[in-house]
């Protein structure tokens, strides 16, 4: 694949994974275009008329779906996109998927059966949700308040995910692979709070709140209704213990261990510099 892939499209190039993948491909001197609703290439999953132009003269695609592969529209959109990509001459798709989501696995199968070369990266929850995502305010406030108990999750560092994705887009050895990528240990949200407390200048606490209270808080903060629905789904269904096991995708793809959450916090202390002692 490496000799044939000349032009790469990164969908969601302004996002957590896409921005890193875009930058790394650029640093390798490769021809890469960034696609998003507000990027250099206009692309909107809710506007299929934008898809065709984005795929012009593209050989490989990093594919993320907004807001999540678990929503009802995703399988039809992914199916249509793969069919269009094939018509446009795309050779390879790397799909970012999520663990423990049946609808996401339907989308994985669509990509796997598309007739295109493919790699599927099935990821656990991101470490970076706490540094540049939806849980950042919890750290600022000093309290992680979520409707979840002691269930463990093998949080994954996005830098690890992006390295796997870049490899899959540039090296044919990853064709046909499904990488289940996780961090190296299962951690509850209470344990995450303890790790933050070890390195930050004030303690971070964890409290379990009711689903109703959590949703009410999101609504008061004007969170988008579709995002609220997705979080509701994740906390009522996906975080039920089904993902309390480790995957070996990082080792399998990169030949090294995945980064730990402890190391993530240590490596990114500057991102939490606003978390002051009180």
C-alpha cells in the first residue's frame, strides 16, 4: 500500500485524534488534506453533498464519524460513504470505532465488507477527555461527578491511537487488521481521581451522582442535546462492565506497551496548570 498511497484525507481533522494524525502525516512529508465542518476541506456527515468533493483524488481515508458510530444514522452513512469512496478510487480506509457498542461494530463490518483495503481501530475511552474534552471542567472544579460506580475502564492515550492510525495509513502490513486498543490497566473513575490527586496541587475527588442529576447538569450548561443523548447511552449501557478487559492492539500494531494513565497525567501537567490549590 505504501507505494500507491499518495493523497490522504483525514476526516475530523480538527478533532482529538484527527488533529494529531494530520500533523504526523504532514511531518512525514505526505500529501494530506484535513476535512471537517470548518476545515480546509468542507465535510459534514449531515450534508452528504459535501462528501464527493472531499474524496477527489484521495487514496486513503482516516474515518471518524460525528457524533458517534452508535447513533441510528451511522450504518447507512458509513455504507454510502464506503460505496462513494470506492467509486472515487479510494484504496484504503482506517476506521476509528468504539468498544462495546453493537451499532459501532455494524459499521466496522460495513467497512470490512466494502471491498476496500481497511484497518479498524476499536478504542476504549480517551485519556484526553480529561485534558481537552468533556471532563476537563471536572478537574478544574476538583470533583469528578458522574453516574457510574466502581466499573473499570482501560483508558487509552490518543497519542497511541494516532500512532496506530498513521502506521495503518502508510504501511500495508496493517491492512485487514482490527486493533482493539486500550491502556495497560483497568481503572475506575475514583482511581483516576486518586492519580490526579497524586500530581496536581489540590485533591481531585470522585462522587457518584444519579443519571437524572447528571443529565440535568448537562442541560443547565447548554450541552448539545445529541451529546447529552450519547453520554446518557454511554453511562447507562456501555459502562456496565462489558469492557472490563484489556486489548492488545497497541502491542500488536506498534510492538510496544500502551501508555498508562499515570504517565499521561505526568506528561501533561502543563495542561492542568490552571488547576490551582484552594
